[in-house]
C-alpha cells in the first residue's frame, strides 16, 4: 500500500528536496505541498493524506499549531503528523508531541530516518530522532523524580507488561512479535489495551510512563 504524504515547509528548496527524497522511495507518494501552516491544514483536510510532514517554523500558522488542528486530542479523525525542523529545542519537541505529532526529526537526520519516520507514522507508531529521544526521556524522568506515577485505569496483565517494556526499549511491532513469539495482530491488540489503560495517545507517551514508573531506566 502506498503511503500518501503532504509536505509543508516555507522554504522552497527544502520543500522540493523533501518531496524528491520521498517520491524516490517505493511505497511513498507526495500528494501535496504547502508553503505555510494555513495552507497545510487546508490541503490536509481536503486530501486526507496518510502522513503530513510539517516544518515547525512557518509563517501564519506554525507546524505545532497546524499539528494540533489536525491531530490534537480534540480531533475526531486525526491525521498522522511528523514534525521536522532545523532547530533542536526541547520546547519544540514537547510542543509537537503534546499537539499530537507521531514523529520529530531534525532536517539533518538523513533520508533513511525520514523514510522510517513516515512509515512508522503511517502504521500508527511514533519515531523520534534517537539523540532527541534520549534527552527528552532523561529530562522527563528527572522532572518526575520523586512524584507518584499515574496509575493505569486497570492493572496491566503480565503480557501487557512485557509489551510495554519492549516498546520502551524502542522495538517495532514486528520485533516485539518475534521477541515475544506472538503474532503481529496480538501485539497490536496488547498495545491498544496498554494505551487505553494508560490513557496514552501514542508510543512516546507509553515510553514516558515506563520511565516514570521505573520499569525501564536510562
């Protein structure tokens, strides 16, 4: 199945370059380009791409606000968003994830990681640049040190705990299935249950909870 992507960046050279990289990949098709956040939201609502790739710094409406309008907690039918930027600031990372983004990359991440992030978002997963992930989780766990972790609505089963740990260690669904010797559909079922019990919107929030509760340590 082809992943349909919308690219939004106010710099034509970067927008064109990202489009060329993605169009050159098998199974990915760029179906639209936007020069700012307002156009990105309009096109996304009309084209309904599988994934949107948004720059953060755009005139009129920035990438974080555009993400919130398309994938925020109040959106009934959210679109998968990957945010990409040249600026490595924690406030941007937190803002993007809080707004509902399923990925956060720097523009120097390289084509391979970019393509991985697009496919991960299309599959309902989340991918953040590894160097950002380590710092983000470190900051998160430090900020929550000594606080009581939020408890799940229902206790996790032993199998759900296993899935939780593998997710926190960065495994993909396929890798989890291989590691735990269960089917891919079973992994997805357990993952959905974990997210429901934790009130998590994506894998990143699952990982944060795992760190917060001491189930994994950096």
